[in-house]
C-alpha cells in the first residue's frame, strides 16, 4: 500500500496516543512492556515492543507500528549499548531530516533518522515532529 506524508502524520499521532495511554515514557517503561502488543482504537493496526539483534552484536528495543496488509510504516529502534536510536518510516515522498535507504514493493521510500542518544524521550520528540 502506498503511504503518503499525511498518513504518516496520522499514524505518528496514533503511535504517540498509544504510548501515552500505556504510560510508556522511558527506557525502563519499554523494558516493562517487552513482548506486548497494543491495539489502536477502531483499527486493526497495533504497536508491538520487542528486543531484537542490532549492530555489532548488540540488542535494541524495537517498537513497531504495524498495519496488516501494509507492513510496518513506522518503527522506533533504541540501542542503549551503542547509545543511539533511530526512527524508520515508509512514505511516498522523502521527509525532511530523513535519509532514504531502500524502497518497498509499493515504491514507498524507506527512510530513517538517527538520533545520537538512546534516551526514549528524545525518540518520542522525533516522533512528535512528524505530527
């Protein structure tokens, strides 16, 4: 499915709403919520929090906004061991501050924004900037 910038904005808003609803504000909160899925109201979309292998044999928190049939339009990765985070998203157009590194089967541009910190509050700010 093609995803435009307006859809990314709406998804980011819903993403933040779920984080607020579930009280996810810090890295410690992520640890407490590992392995859980959170549904969005009136939607099949959901947010999941897992830990996955990352760069240099480290582990990162991965928070994914999943839309069935589309995949993962927005994903947050927080790597405490290497002290960085990134926001990865898919959209038809390149978004300011993001670097394009791939395209999906719908020709959405897969792009990321690296944050030089593993502080989750800074990642939330980056997500808020999309709204």
